[in-house]
């Protein structure tokens, strides 16, 4: 299974988890139980984010480096710096 298929599978699983959280709220389940599920969703999304970032580094960034195009390399580096800046907020 390719990385993108694995990532899509994870996202579908997360989608189900989010629906489960909504159902828990509709059923007025205990708040701490709901919060545990929200934390699980956040952790799963973080893993998806890591996988996509790794794919980006292994393909887009690596291609820019291999091509030797300094402008493209700077653009890819700037994208990553901006992304990490947003992640800290």
C-alpha cells in the first residue's frame, strides 16, 4: 500500500472517530470520555500530518535539491519554515 493510500485509510478512520465523538455528544456522554476521544483524534491527525510532511520531504524537497535549482530550493525551504511557524501557533 502506498503512503498516500495509508494516509487516506488513516483519514477515513479519523472521520469515523469524529463521527463517534459527535454521537457521544448527542448521547450526552460523560465529558471526560468525550475529551479522551478528542485527544485520540488529535493524536491520529498528528500522525497523518507527520506522514504527509515526510512524503513532502521525500518527494518535493528532494526533487528540488536533486534538480539543483536554487530558486526552487529556497521556495521549498520557505514553505517548510512558514508551515512550522503556523504549527507553533
